[in-house]
């Protein structure tokens, strides 16, 4: 089998390589793509050395599966060449997520939507991914009507430059103040919370918040789901956390909710401890805690969910999809 990894030298791409090494036969042949600046870089996978190639049309050949994590513009431009050469393309950008003919897949929820003709498959937004993993078993039991998610997004969701900015700002210690300008974000992120993640759209909500709205509806198959989202960026390296207030058609039972979640593969409820971004960093599972029945209605469940945005939020889900595709 031949696998291409596009964006192989980035944060998500590096995780994809490690996960492919663990999950695929060592005989798999890889082709690694990145920007011109990484051309010729050497990467070892399953004790075999590969040289990174510049992503350009003339370097694209036939592959069985291609895993993209190189940004929406590159996906829009290059994915078609891989598909036209017979490859399944699993794309981590937002480029194709809302296309009707492209499955938006969270492995463990709706991978069965993928068929042999689903040559282009989208990976959802990393924040949405963790939340819907918590919501799916609850929706199946109680029927989700609306939700109010408030997300706290780590800087690694913005890429390696944002992580470096956080590191640099942290080293400044008490010298860092709100006037510091040498930052990735409009404001310093170390020791800080910026009440906006992503870019503002015409309706006053950010594109990250609108991903909560549109992607949750598509993944869960609830086109009329009411979503009132808020997203912030926090001074955390890895691990997106979300408080969610979910309203269901039916009265919820806390003990049953806990059992439903614990029995759902890829999810853990922590009753005796509060999972934080540090706890979830490097973990494949989505962690949930602080389950509370609503104060105003017994049909409301309030909870906290946190997941590693580079793993289940991106690389792990992509590789899980690739493993599913391999068996088609």
C-alpha cells in the first residue's frame, strides 16, 4: 500500500507520521510532501528513510490514501490531483467540510458514511470533534435539541508559529504586559485569554464558532440543531476544552449519562478528578467531567469536555479514517 502525507513537517503532519507508524504495516510505502523550505528533509518511518518532496503537481503520483494537513488553500488546489490519480484523500482543512458530496467524518460516530466512491473525506474542526464525541451517545438516547458550547482553544490549533509565540512570551515572565506586540495573536497569549478564536465573520461570530454550528449539525445528522457558540483562545499549548450546556427532548439521568459515555469507545468520564489540557495531551481519548443536570430543566445536561486537538482533533481521527478506508 502507498500512503502520501501532505504537510508532513507540520505539527499535525508529524503526529500523522507517528500514528501511521503504529497503525499500519511496516511494509507501507510513504511519500511525504511539504513546502519548498522542507524539500529534501529526511524523515524515518518504520526504520526506512524518506526524503520530503515539495508539494507540486509534477511530484504527485498514484497513492492508495493521501492524508492532507497543509491548510485549506493547498487542499483546494492539490487534492483533485491526488483523487484523479485514484487516491482517497482525507483532508484536515475546512476546505470541503460543508460540501454535500463530501463526508464529514468523526471515526466512532459516522465513518460508515464512507463508501468506495468517497474519494474525498473531510476531517472536522478539532474543537467540534471532541464535543460531538461526547454528544453522540447522549443524542442517541435523549435526542439533542440545542446546545450552548463555550470553548477554550489551545494555541497549537493555530500551528507551530503560535506555539513558538507562546513559548517566547512565557520566557518574558513579569516583563510581559498587554502592550507587548511581538505576538502571533493580536494580544499576548501567555498568561492570557483572548475572547476570540479564529476570524470574525459578517454576523459577528468567528469562523471557529460557526464551525461548531455547521459541523455539529452535519456530523450528528441534526440539520435543525440550535447552537449558540462562544470560542476563546487561551495560553495553553495543547488541548481544547469546552463547557457545554446541552438540551434534550427527554429528561436525562446523570448515572445513565455517565454509563452511556463510558461505554462509548474513545470517551472517558472522570468522576474523581478534573481533566485538564495537560491531562489530555498525548491521549487518544476524549475526557469528560462535571456532569450536572440543568438547574432550570431536567432535560439539560451541563458538562466539561477536553481533548488533544492534535490527536483526536486532527491526526488520530485522520489515521482512524485511513484504517477504515484500507478495509473497504
